[in-house]
C-alpha cells in the first residue's frame, strides 16, 4: 500500500492527556468528566493496537498506556509502522514537532517522500527578512528548490473554500504582503496571499493536496465543502495539475462527484477512517458509490501517534474487504475485479498521480 498523506510521529512518549488529545480533532482540553478512549477511535485503538503491544484486544486504557510507556516511543513506533504493512509513505511536513522525512524513513524502513505545505513555505520566506516586493519571486524560488512529490494547501483552515477562484495580480499580492509583514508575518491568513500560494503551487506543476471538510475547530466546516471549489477546479483544469481532496467527510459524496466529472480531481476519506472506528467500513463503502475507482486513494492522515498509521491501514483493509466481498458475493463483481480495484486504490493510483514508478 501507499499512504499518500500522513504526518510524522512524536519523538517522545506522550503523557495520558497528550495521548488523548491526539485521539480527537478538537484542540480543546478533554473535559475532566470524560475520556477520549470512550470514542470510536479510542475503542479502535484498544481493539487493534493493543495486540501489537502484546496485550489482549480491548485492554483497559490504563494497562495500554502503562505497557506503551514501558516499551518506549521508539519500540512502539517501530511495531506500529511494521504492523501497518504500508510500503511507502508520503509525509506532509508542515506540522511542527513530528519526525522529519529522514528520521521517519529510518524507523519505518521503507520509502518516504515529502509533500510540502504551501503556507509553511510562505511563512518561512516571510521570516527570512524579505521585502513585500521580493516576496512573490522569493516564494516561487523557495518552492522550486524543494524536492517533493507533491504540495499541500490548508486554505480550508486559514480561510475556507469560498475564495476568489482567480489568481491574484502581482500588485495585489505585494500590497497584501506589505500589510502582512508590517503585522509581524506569522500565520498567513490573508485570502490574497493564500490564493497566491495556491496558484504558485499550480505553476510549480506538482500534484496539490487540499485539506477538505473534517478537521479541528480552526476551520468552519460549512465553508470546507469541496463543491465550493468547483470554479477553481475548472480554472486549474487547463494547467494539467492534479488536485487531491483529502478526507472529505462528511462531504465525501460531493468529493466523489467532483472526482467523477473532472479528470484531474482525486479524493480519499483518510482522516475519517480512523475517527469513525468500527463504522469506517460504511464510510469506505460510500466512497465507492460514484467515482471511478482510478480516482480514489488511500491515506491515514496519521499524526503524532504511530498507532494511527497502523490503525488507518488496518481499518481501510477491513472496510475495503467488506465492501468488495459484498459485491462479489452478490454476483455484481467478479473476484478478479475486486482484487484489481483494491490494488488500484491502495497503491497504483498513488503511484501514477505522484509519479512514484
């Protein structure tokens, strides 16, 4: 399998509060009257990750965390990555604190390729002491210098998908850059600069991942429906650049529609697989309803906890097996076609889109 969108793991053992914080997309503290182990993801960790640590399925959270701490983060990470059975990982490096590409590849023992976050590069350029007039060209140069198989935008978080779908003019970008730099140029959220970064990514020519729909409270979910990207998608089409809609839940059927009607649009249900736990099979089955099978990919969106790398792959295999077995048993599909589709979504589509072969 190819995990076409994941993040690094923490290079240290998290305490219980930090561990539970990584079992939710919320950025708020877990209330004292509840635990994130009592969630679809929490139950899935206890069911499928406990045996990897030598525990019985459904081990109590206290027992799980105690054994995890005794083994140490390095051994736990190695075990979870091995158990995932994923043969290649595309690591998006825009999040802080996780292991980088080289360190992750060393622990995983398999090929790891970088996906570069556009907004992170723009912020790095701004912090280098660049002037507003220099920022556009310096950003393009920085983007060209990065060795990556793909790019990613988090415009869904920083603004929403209801942005002006046309590329901004250079003078407009310089004006926005001037205001941003005067304010200290930390987190980029100006819609003009976000559009500039996105269109510069299109100019770079690499596949572009877009965080879509479900995520932490930093975004406004109703503004992250991929249908809001329709005009932008049409504008990008003549450029020959692939767009990959990540996660998509609960708008995965909308994303499947876009993937069906636009040749350069692809999608996954990555983040939703882990977070829906035992119900992930239903989400995976729904993702197979409309789009051509050459347009769907696998991702875990694992971040922080190596458990999420193992769990994403485990749940995806289980969900795909259930969906495909139903079609074969009903006589609607042949067994050979089911195997071929599983291979397409699990590996071959990512190899084609990111030119990994």
